[in-house]
């Protein structure tokens, strides 16, 4: 599994998402046991390739297996939702995290705010922003940019 994980991650980082997906599929066919790292990398490959539906299906199958999704798994899936303009799913994932064992990170929340911004959901975006501050998550330039952009789309820039 370690060799597959390294190869898949390298492909994702090198923007060879199709090759990463092929390796993931080959891994499943060769009966090598999947783990959180493998699945997170495969979801990242889907995100990079604009395959948000595939990323979502993979996440759902992970959730129904013995594999525990990590913060990285959630981050990749929420980012995929953001790229695929699926703000409802991004919020669902964030809710799963806050009610589960996995803490949302700044990256998770930034991707969720961006998904909400793209979906015209400026009020929900500001709710996520406020929750970040309350939970002492680091607010960075990406956070502020996404929140301001969401307000701009909602004509609430004042």
C-alpha cells in the first residue's frame, strides 16, 4: 500500500490526476488494502480532474467501510465540492466533521466558504466564517478573501 500511496500522491502533486486514478483502480484490482491515505489521494485526484461526483462517491464508499476519513480526506472532498459548485455537499461534510471525530481545519472551512460563495450562499458563508473565529481556527488571507467575495456576490460588502 505504501508504494501505491506514494505513487498516487506524486501523480496528484504533478497534476497527473488521470494516472493517479488509474493507480487507485489498479490497487483495488490487485487486492491491496485501501487506507485513509490512499483514499484521500484518490479524492484529491478527482478534485484536480474536476470529477467532484466521483470524489463524492468515493467519500461515501469510504464512510461505509472500515476506513476512517481523516481531516485530509474531508479537506480533499470539500475542495472537490467547491470546484464542482456543490455547496450543499460541502456543508454536509462540514456538519459531519463537527458532529464526528474529525475536527475541521482552516483548509476545510476555507473550501466550504468558497463553495458557498460560488453557490451564492453568502449568509451561510459568513456563518462558517463566524464559526471559525468562535472555534479559534486560524483565519488567513484565503479565509478573508473568500468571505469578502461571498459578501460581494450577495451585495453585502458594507
